[in-house]
């Protein structure tokens, strides 16, 4: 299976962040979590790159997804089919 580069930007109080992480785990997709509530530098970088401060924001192989969007995650993630 090809490696996916997936980063999920979250906060402690975001229910959609938890749903996104659970979905990635259910799909067997590894990801890195960046908690922007605890890492203000990461929060600043995220706003500079995307112009958005809402979470979750998910970067899947260079493609930004704002919010928890199952179909977009699966579209951008490389999965080994068969």
C-alpha cells in the first residue's frame, strides 16, 4: 500500500475532529494529529496556508479538506484496492 501523508488539525473540544480521526482509523489510514489549541505556531501556519481557522482541517497528500468530509478523504487517500 502506498503511504499517505495525512495530517489532521484539531482542538480538544471539536466533535468533528474526533469523528474524522475515528473514520481514518476505521479506514486503516495512518495520520498525524496537530492540536492547534496546544500549538499556537501550528495554528498560525494553518491560518496562513488555508486562510481558515476552523477545525478539523485535514491535509491528505497535499489536498486541503475543511471539515470532516468522508468522501473527500477517500478521494485523496491512496488505498490499496484488492
